[in-house]
């Protein structure tokens, strides 16, 4: 789950990561009031889930309260890469001597967290990695033991040779690791971690991604979800307990289990089709869940035919069949549908479906070839 910069800062502040005082506001007058209270120049920054906010005009320096109010008025309501800015973060501007990048991410290749630090902070780390990869120091972290204070101190020394400054950077690195680990994050970064002229350090920007599968352990973080940034289909799927990813093909896929979903998409491509989505109804489906899933798939105008591919282990095929029948009675579809149900109670399911005008298939290959042909004819 993505969270906003100000939310990442709220989490990091619990771990005493040094940063300028900040507030999140949704009106120009609130930005002005913050500037008046601090009495210092401030930064006004858009809060949307995309990068490149500065290049889009979503980050402004304000020297006084009047300018803070004007800057907030300019940014609020702005469209940045298709997202409307509804709130801004305001914080005191910091004197900058150096800008450091520090971040930790789950590296799928090495199957462990990897810390990355660079003295070339302040820009997209992807640009640094592409143009000057030698400027990034990488450090794999043992997932059992975690990052030690000694390792964190060494990473601090890798980006600044001054002992006092390196110690301060190492302390922030250790706190960032602790926040990452205890929040079940998949990514946490500070860019830049500013080193001031007198050698202090301050996190002026932060980003965190949280593992959705661990949100049940973090009610406070789960409450940070911003539904205004989700599509209606994604929100409905999440609320119904479905895993849904929109793709660009023509074959809608309703399956149970992530492995079967990926296999089904591979087989669709093997037979010349293109999947329109990844939709997993999970291992304990109910008729209501199936109804919602079909509503979501059929609302995509790109979908020309639907494949329902269910393996009945925990999920009972007759439950799925009842859901299908209820869905078609509630909202008749002007789309071709191919159904493959196999496993628990499949005979009962076939008996239920036999009373309705649905194309069935006994094998995955047979089902996919039929649905690809249907989608091709309807395109």
C-alpha cells in the first residue's frame, strides 16, 4: 500500500528520525498560519502518489506567510499526472550543504532487504543508478539478524568521511531500518537526507510502501489508505476481499488462487489472447463475492469475453456455480463466457450450470482456446 510523504514522516517521527516540523493542510489559509507560527521560510509540497512533483510545479519555496498562502493556492487543485492535489505538506526550509540518499527495499533477486546509500541524493535514485551506478553503495541485510548498529555506522561512513556526520547519518540509517522492519514495509527511503552546513542531518522527504498482506498487524497504518486515489474497480475489489489488477487485453479472468491466475494468463497468451485483468476471488469464495467479481470484470469496456477457471479445493464449485447463476440473473451479460470448474463438488456445479446457457470446458487448454476465439470474434 502506498502512503503519502506526510504519512511516512509521521511513522519515521515515531522512531525519532530528525526532520523539520511539518503539517499537512488543505487550504491556503492553513499554510499561511503555519508560516506565521514558525516565522521561517517554508516549503509547500503537493501530496499525491506520483514522483516528479517538483518538475510539475507541485513544490514551492515560500519566503513569508503571504508567499506561503499564494503557493498553497497555486498547488491545491493542481493536476499532476492525472491526480488532483487535495492537500499539501508544509515544513520549514533547511539550509543544505549536502544531500544524501538512504533507502531499504525488499530485493526479490537476493530474497532479502538491501540497503542503498549514496552521496548523490536529491534526485531520482533510478537516474543515479543508470548514469553513475558507482555512486550507490549496496548492503544486503540478513533477514534473521537484521541491520546492526555497526553496519549502520559503516553505511554512514560510506557517504560522508567526517566521523561526527557519519555517526549521525548511521543513526538515521538504523532508525530507518527499524521503522521499515517494524512496519512490514517493502520500501522505505529518505531522499534527501540533508546535511546542514554545521553538520546536522534532517530528513526533508520520505517514502514508504507497506506490504498489504501485513496490514492486519497495523491498524494505524491501514487507516492511512487514501481511497480517493484508487479507481472504483480497485476499491470495490479490495472491499470485497478480491485481488484485482487491470490489464490491457480482451479476456477477463475470474480465477481462485494467485498461482492459477498467473498460469491462466500465461495459457491465454500461449493461445494468442491477451488477459484483460488479474482477478483472484481467493480460497473461500461466496456467491456474493463472485457477483462482485463479475460486475467488476464486465464493467471494463475492453473485455470481450470472460473465462471462469476455478479449482475447487477449499472453494466449492457448487458455491461458485450459484454465484454465477445469481450474477447472470441479476445482471445479464452481453459477453461470451466460458466456465471451467474442477474439484470439490464439480458434478453438482455442472448440474446447476447445465440449466443455463453457458459454455463449459473440461480442461484449461480447451477453456482458454474457446474464450480466446470468442474474444477474437467480438473484438
